[in-house]
C-alpha cells in the first residue's frame, strides 16, 4: 500500500499541471525552463521514492522538458 503524498509534493504536481497547460497555450523557452526546474524539484523530493507508479512518467517528462528547455 502506497503512502499518501505530502502537501508540498501535491502542490508541486498541481503547479506543474498549471505550467504545462500554460505552455500548451503560449509556448516559450522560459516557461519550458521553469517546468524543467519544478520537475527536478519533484524528482528530488523525499516523497518521490513512494510514488513508484508515477516514476517512469516523471522521468520521461524530465527528458522531454529538458530537451524543450534547450531548444532555441
């Protein structure tokens, strides 16, 4: 049984959802960098070890957004 995520972890996930939605509407280099920053923050969070079901998704997202943040 998985432990529930902390409030901070959930807040970062919700913030990422908002940032990605904004990026879909108005893509920009700076926004891609911000998304990459918060993904890194999420992946380094203590609660990340407890969300094994989302691990592959977040690692794939990290690769994609790292690539997007390097495009110019």
